[in-house]
């Protein structure tokens, strides 16, 4: 009996496009993913994939995407960007699907900005969950869902391994794109200030907080800026290469789990 396999896609803004490459490698190697969880950009890629979007289409979209396609600047009060534009974008690409309509069971992570609690979103419209999970504090207005004001889940849990296990995964592969970040990018505006600050926070979390994954894939995307959508092709390629390098270990992990179950 093969174990059920979960994939926990981590936060990392534009670096998170590497998740597309990771998924490509899994498809190519015919390794079935039974569950997916995502935080921030991980929730976006995971949500699209769970809703049935083909990877080649996601890759083409990513390489042509620009921030102006996704931003609607508002009068600053709780954030600089209203987020309605990106919410509509999510709705379009998930085809207005509810969690119960997904091809692969999925969960998104957000944080309640008022209580500091981790919020696991696994019901309702997938687009709502994605919008909440990627609401970078100070940039996007917190997303209100079921009476809670939600922000980027990376504030609490950058690689949502535990929630994927709770879905039912026997083994969970994590994808960490906030590791070994190379700082030194220019700060030209308030967006850069906020994103660089979050990058620093994420790197410290990556150093000191174990994700708990059975295996961690770490694409070498540390030198890609958090706002670097123009580096999409390279991010995807680095994600693909990192996953391909670990395929033997993933197969061994699956085999060992299977053998242990047979011995029980």
C-alpha cells in the first residue's frame, strides 16, 4: 500500500513561482499528489493547481504577468492595495470553485491580524482563501472572512506542513522558497520597504523554525527579489531542478513507508 502524499507550498512572493517547477517535476515523474496546502504564493499556485489548471498554462501566464495586472491602489488606511483586482483574477482562474469542487483536497493558511491566530481555510470559495492567504500586511488590505480580518499566512506558518497532515497525508513534502535569501536590493518605495522587511523576517523564521516536513525541497531562488515577477521563468526552472534532484529521495521515502506498513 502506497502512502498518501501531501505537498506543502511555502510563502515567498515572486520566488514562489518556483512551485510551478516543482509540480512539473512531480507530474513528469508520475508521482501522485493526494493533498496540497499553501501559504501566500504557495496558496495561489496550490489553489490554481487543485482547481484543475494545467501547468503549461500557469507557466505561460506567470511569464507574462506584471504587477500592474494585479494591483488596484487605494487610499491608504489598512493597506495600499484594495485587492479586488487580484480577487477577481483568482476567481477567474479557479472558475469560481468551492473547496468541495476541487480535484485535489487543498488548504490555505492565513493569519488573524487581530488575534494573532493561525487560520486554516478549507471551505467556501477557493478564491477567497487565496486572497486572504496572500494579503501581505501593509500592502494588501486585510481580507475579511467569517468575521475575521486575515493577512498573509507567512506571518505565522510559512510552509503549512501540519495542516496538510491534518488533511490526511501520510507523508508531507515541503517546498521552502524563503531560505538563503540574498539581501542588497534597492529600496525605492514603500512596497520595497515592506517586502524587504518581510524577507528578513522570513529568513529568520527559516533559520530557527523547523517545518516538520518529511522532506524539504529548497529551490535556489534566494537571489530573486520578492517582487521579481520578471524572473518567473528562472524561478520555475529552479523549482523544477530542485525537485528533480530529490526525486530519488522521495521515491525512497515512499518505499520505506510502504515497507514499514507491511512489517506492522
